[in-house]
């Protein structure tokens, strides 16, 4: 399961490879500093330990040395300048990458406490589970992502794919990834954004080209319209659900909460806080804060019978 370890030391995408390289450069420089400082400290401890023939007198004391002061000012300054220039070079190289025609475009909006994910050119809207194609170096299909916030500052971070990028209200930030290997990569909001900051996961599935095309086709189909859940669908349409949620092809067109057109294609509820099963879905509709304290969706105050019907309807949204 090493592919799912959210570690910057297991990169699978160009920006993440660059960050690991930079991390090794910084670790190398700081390791040399550590060895010198710790080595001198150990040397001084041994060399100048209290002699057996201690006569109680202090050794000669040294006050002020221009050379030493200059050295410990200039050398750290040079080290910081080198670290700054190396880092700036990496940042520039990543930001200079222009968007090729074959790139997939995604718009992500951070909310308290979930991620809205839009594929504007594909007509897909989903939440919390990002799906992108693998980018074969012979035929690169990178993904270019714009980041916006609906409320407070969040931070987009999928350690194996790219560095952190702040998600700021009234500003559009950009990040790109070109995953070289299919798999599932865990991401997380990386900027404290309120009570459920920790409950704001962003799992990324990198698909083969064919699998990604299949996923796109499935997401593009309108919501199912099963006759056997007609009652649940009508109930859903008559409730406040439709003010916040969209189910494509129905009158539900709210945008405050996640799009539910294919809610059952997602493996978790509440941005990764709990597995998406019939039981948890029902519990969520009943009272979201029982699963995710602070969640902005209110308890729907439905009777058990109504709860069963609405849940049965939602379960058909595959
Ligand atoms: Cu969103 Cu922390």
C-alpha cells in the first residue's frame, strides 16, 4: 500500500518529484550543518571536560572577536541565500509550465468543509474525490487545476502529486499535476479552516486513459430515474434538499452543497469522514453533525418513513 502513503518522499508527478529533489538538497545542506555543529559540541565536551587536577581556577576567558562574529554572520547569510535561490528556481520552473492543448482542466472550490470539483469542458460536477488520467511521458495529458474558495482560506495538498497551494477567497490560484502511475493518492486541506479542517480530505484516483474515459462517460449521464423510488424522489424534491444540492436532470439545482447526481459513485460521505454505505447515508441525512460535528448541512428532521424513502432514492444515484 505504499502508493497511498501521503508522503512527499513517494512522488508520482513532476511537481512532487521537484519538491522531493529540493527537500534532499535542503536536507543535505542542513545535515552538513548539523554534523559540524554537533561534532564541535561533542569535541568541546570531551576535549575541555573538567580535568582530574582541577585547581578551581577559570581558564582564560575570551571577549569579542571580530573575525568570529563576521564568520557567524556571513556564513549563515550565504547559506540562506543559497537555499532561497535554489527554492526560487524550482518554484519558477514549476510555474513557468504552460498549459498544453491536451491538458485536462479542472476547477476546484474549497468550502467549509468539502471540495467542489468541476470539469468545465466535460460538464461534470462532483465532490471530494478527484479523478484524473495518468500522464504517459510519451503522450502527456497533464491536469491543470484552478483553485478558488467559497468562504475562508483552505489549502490544496496532495503530497504525492504536487506541493501545497493556498485556496483563497476572491483569488484564483493554479496548480498542475501529471501523475505517472495509476493509483489512489490521499490529499488533505492543509490550512486550518475551522472546526472540520481535519475532516476535509481529497482523495485522488489516477486512472488509465481507458478507465478515465469510462469514469467521464458515467459521470456525464443524467441522474437515474428509477420508478420504484418515485416517492423518495418526490419527497426529496419537496424538501429543502434542493436549495443546496443539484441532481442533474431534476429540479434540484442548489449549489451550496455537493452535487448529488452520482453521489453513490463516491466512496465516502462528508469529504472522507465516513464510508458511503446505505446506513451511513441514512444517518447523514438524519443528522450530519452526528457523523461530522459542525457540518453546515442541518438535520433534516424527517420521520423514519420519510428518511427511508429519501435514502432509497439517493441510493439509486449511482
Ligand atoms: Cu479547509 Cu482546512
